[in-house]
């Protein structure tokens, strides 16, 4: 097989000369040079060898297909060998240590403390996340619950201020340093609300306004339901608009209402009714 032998001659007048000669297998060995000179020799020899093959085989090239295959063989293979494969080897050498040093699958360690020991912790190794469970509540911070049912005095249509009545029914409020009072009325024709506690005209105006918003069906054209009279269905609608419950904060044994706020009981039926209220207190006792 014919091989291109390249000899690099030492500097002569500040320039390097390259001599090319043809030799058969087992030709003259290349002298030892530096790394850059060796790379230059390899690239140049590949290029010249390809060019020589192209010139040598040119008379036999008949079709475009053969020419394309030959050009790819001559130029593409040396380029891949000179640039692509070294880069691929470098990338592979960088990725391999990363894969080898990849951490093991995540493990979860749970420590259950003995009371009163520090809070339990859950640690995930891979994600480096630490979850801290709050300590169990002590006797001084224990949340207390209290519930009681009481009955409101019988009333007919109107809006009534019942703040003092509720406080008399629930003396337990004084035992709570901080908490919530929830009042729920167990009927569908009345309501509870928080509103003006000073001027009585406000309560009368509220009842009149609700009558204008939801009028009584005297002709029987507005509502289908009238099992308990013409004020039956309007009472249900008003109850849905106002609501069946209120929640009031407790602070230092007292209801933390505003200066002009009071608890209202609104009755929407024309006849007198007795209503039941469920009171629930949740909070921290003093």
C-alpha cells in the first residue's frame, strides 16, 4: 500500500519546510516531535492521502453517487477522527466520574422524641430537606373547647339586640385568655348578625328594608312555598341573606367587639317563636 511520508525539516531561515515523498509499506519512520507538530503531521498526512486517492481514482468516477461516496470517505472521515472523536472522549471522561459519584438513593430517618425531648425531625438525604414537627402542646398552651345550648326569649317579627343576654348565658367566656365564640341558631326563619348597638332606629330600619327586598306574597304570584302562611317563604329568603351564625373573638375574658357592635337576633315570622342557639367556645384559658 502506498503511504505518504512527511518529514519536517528543522528551521531554516526562520521558516519550516515540509517535504512529501511516496514510500511503500515499511517506509522511513517519522522523527520524534512535539505534540503540536505530531497533530499537524497527522492532519496533513490524512488530507494529502485523501487527495492522492481522489486524483488516483478520478478516471474511474462515472456517476455522481460514486463521486459523493468518495468525497465523504476522503474528507469526512479525517475530520471526524481529528475533531469529533477527541471531543466525544473528553465529554465521556467528564461525565463518567459524575455518574460514579452520584449519591445513593434517598433515605428517610425519623427520630421519635421521648417527652419532653426536642421536636422530632425527618431528614431526606438526597433532597437535603429537614422537616421539623412542633412539640406536643403542654398544659399551659392546651386548647380548650366548650359548648352549650340556650334558648332565646320568644319574639315576633323584628331585629333585637341580645349581647347582654348572651353574656349572661355564657359566663364561661371570662375563663378564656384568647379564643373564639361561635353562635349558631338552629332555625330557618330567623338569623344572627353583628351590627349597630346604640340606636334602636337602626334595627327597625333593617327590618323594614328586608321587607322591601323580600316582600310578602299576598296575591300568591311570587312564591310556590306557603305551607305556614304568606310570610313563610320570605322568612326563609331573609334567613339565607343574613345568615344563621356569627363568630366573635375573645380577648382577656371579654368579647372583642367594636365600640358600636352588638349581637343581633332577627326574627322574620309575624307570630312569636322560641329559638335555640348553640354556643361553642374554643381557645386558651387564662
